[in-house]
C-alpha cells in the first residue's frame, strides 16, 4: 500500500473517531423508495442501452487512439536508432 493512501486512511479513521455519534430519529416512508426506484431504473436502463448501442463506436475510437499512441512512440524510437546507425556517427 502506498504511504499516502495509508496516511489518508489513518486521517479518516481519526476524524471518524472524534465525531460524536448521535441517534437519528428519522422515518423514511417505504413508498419513497418506490418513487426513487421508478425514477432511477429507467434512467439506468437508458444509459446502459446507449452504451450497448455505441459500444462498437467507443471500441473503434479507443483502438484508433491506441494505434496512434503506439505509432508516435515507435516513430520516436525509430528516428533515434536510425540516426545512431548513420556512417560517421554524425546526427543532422
């Protein structure tokens, strides 16, 4: 585990230990969850459907981006090795 993550976890633990716990006298109507479900479920279905519909386009774009990055990295290495192989060892 990284040192910064460990320090952050210790800080959060210390903060939670200092906060006094009080009982919450609250009541949530069971029908409130039904209204929330009726709102969020179609929204999640729409997001999932859009992702499934555009999956090939997203994968194609990521593949093109990966190929471009690989070409740039290999192109930089190719020029360096080409210059070092020149007769006389002089780079232009």
